[in-house]
């Protein structure tokens, strides 16, 4: 008889970039990639894990990119936050079509479209087995969705923040430029700072360190990687205290 798989974490915060939704497209939401992400999430839900998701908006609009072309930075960031709400709605719809109950909460108040972010209600949804997709970033300009992930992860008492990227972990150097670069299986917050490694933006990283909230960086494009991380296997890079 098969042994039941036991997840290491009861509740997780998954950080998805908007670019992850593009797949091989130049912009927008790729239906096949969206389906792949939903399948990865469904496998983890099957383990009994509660999931909150923070999603970016870079596949539609990036605040930093807008600001670099002369647009007012705050205006550009608010536009980027609206893009994250669009992505959150698309992801939640895809989850529901896969028979996974999902709710969208936004840090920006647009109640005609999605619920406002309310911490107590988000936690109740998670306890009921629903997936909560957080849009709107932090609701403030000048903060990234990495910071939103660290903030929401701390607020919902997640066991870990899982940062889904295009690479399968944190490396000693850029693996595209340096063939000898090696992946760290585990590394401490202090070591990341000391070696000048890029994991998250400084604000998000400092918040996770202060809250003793571990981070795992892994590739969303690697089949079953999310499930392996949740099971505590050697997947990606674990950043710990």
C-alpha cells in the first residue's frame, strides 16, 4: 500500500510573477501556461495545504517600466497594481474551472470587481480550503509585489513564501553567464546579504528575515517542482534564518 505524502507546510504563500503567465508569448496571459500553473497548485491542494497567492502584473504593465519612460512613478505603480488585479481574476477563474474554490482580494478598493483585502476574511477562506489570490500589491506605490508577498505571508501566518521564477534556485553567479555557477540548496539570510545574492527586493527580504519567514526560490516551469518544495524535498533554494 502506498505511503501517504506528508507536506512540510500547513499553509503557504506562493508568489507568482506576471511574466510567468506569459509562457512563450510576448505579453498577456497564455492559456496553456495558466493551465500548467493551475495543475501545479491542484497537486498541492491535494496534499491538504492551504494556499495564498500573490501575483504580479509584469505581463500587462510594469510600474518601473512606465516610470522609466517619463511617467509619474506613483501613477505608473497604480497602473501596475491594476494589472495584478486582472491577473488575479484570470487565475482565480482558471482555478474555479478546475474545481478549486478560489477568492480574489485586492489591496485596491474596487468592490464592483473583487473583494477588498481583509485579513480575517482571508484567513477564514484559507481555513475553509479556499485558495486566496491577492491582487493590488500592497495598495501603495513604490512597493513591489515581492514586498506584497512578504507582507501577506506574514499576515496570514504562512509557513513559507515560495517565489516562483524562471530559474530553479539561487546560484553563486548568473548560470547563463558562468557555466561553473552552482545552485545553493540551502542558504541563510545573512549569507545572502554577505554574498550579494539577489533573492527578493531589499524591503521584502528584510521583512521575511525579521519575521523569520523562510523563502524558497524555485522554477515554476519545472514540472512538479511546487509539490516537491511543499514536501520538503531538495528543490530550488531554501533561504532560512
